[in-house]
C-alpha cells in the first residue's frame, strides 16, 4: 500500500489557472471511431442540445476486450507508456529547439494509435473465467456481493477488485462526482458505491489519473502471476481499445484545465479473470 502511494505521489500534477476549458467528452471505448477522433483521444465532444444516450450494456457488450495473453497486454501497455513519455519529451523540447526530423507530440500520438490499432486488428478476443459475475444492474451487483471500483466505474467481484489500489486512488484527491454536466447535482461517495445510476460526470484530471491507475492495476495483476488470492484482470482493463484510448488522451488536449468537468463516464459490468 505504501509503495503504491509513494509511486503516485511523484506523479502529482498541478492544474494551470491559465488553461482554457474544453467541451466535455464521453468516456466510452466500446464505440468505433474515425481516424480524426482517434487522434482526439477516442473522445467525442457532446453536441449542443442533443443529450448523450447511455448504454446499460451487459458485461459481454460493455467493452470489447482483445488479447492473446496477459504478457501481450503488458507489452502493449509498455509501448503506450513509452510512446507517451516520448511525446511529452518532444513537446517540452520543441518550445526551445527545432528537431531536424520534424517530429512532434501529435506525430507520436498518431504512431501510437496506428501501432495499437494494428495489434487490435490481429488479436483474438480474450477468454475469462467468470462471465458477467456482477450481472448488469447495480441491484444485481450488490446482491452478488460485488464491489464498485471508483477508478474504473466497474462493478467487480472480489477476484478482480484491487482494494489497495482503489484506496490509494481515492486518497490522492478529494474527488467530486456529479449527476449533471454543469456540476449542480453532486453525488457523494456513499451514493456512488451504493449504485447511483449508470452514468456520472467527473473532471479531466480524474480521467487522466484513471488511465494511470488502470495501467498500474494491469501491471499488479500480471506480477501476481495467477495467484488466486490477488486481484485478477477484468475484461475492461484487458481491452486494447482502452489502452489506445488512454495513450492518445495523454498526448492530446494538453491545454485543458484539470478542474474542467468534461468527462461523462458509464458504469460497467465486465467479465473477470483473464485466462
């Protein structure tokens, strides 16, 4: 637990008051996106006067997991992290220097999208030990003794719930949740974990840190080496679409203030225990 806190305390980020706000986005990696939308982080600006439809999908349709093995998933995450770090380095240096090869962070983002998209196209769906272990509604999930993961907004059985990581995530900030895009209807943590609806709104910083902690969860599950007493991989985190989504948003929309309430997230009911 302390090791996790130490790791993420070094990754603490500060919001700039001069950053401009951005239109809000829907966090839904289960949809297919155009090339331009991929470069914008698999996030679609919500159209004015047209409310978003929310899907209360089952565990088998809420996400599209693709993987051949745990190790391949880890390799893909490693590629995404390396490309993200490379893009960040180029962005900082480009303000003072001109690179002969003309690369910038958008080039790296496009390359990351292409690399992972190719892997998605050639990989087969992953298999899981537990199919829809938490049902498809908050009532079913609670009846089956499932846990609500505030990092991923997934209902998970004990086998896939990393309580130490969730505690660490919640301790990084006094996170706020809302039932509306204007932030006028706050949701308490108790209401959230108790099964508040199928969607809610969080800040841009929440979205970015969600990606960081999801990669951490994946790495911890792999290092567990199949130990049944430690958290396993669920179908949401195993999805290569989610890895691609996180890799791209970390390289785009860099001028959005962390406090901006622009992310609408869906509650999910994934499978558990990747084989």
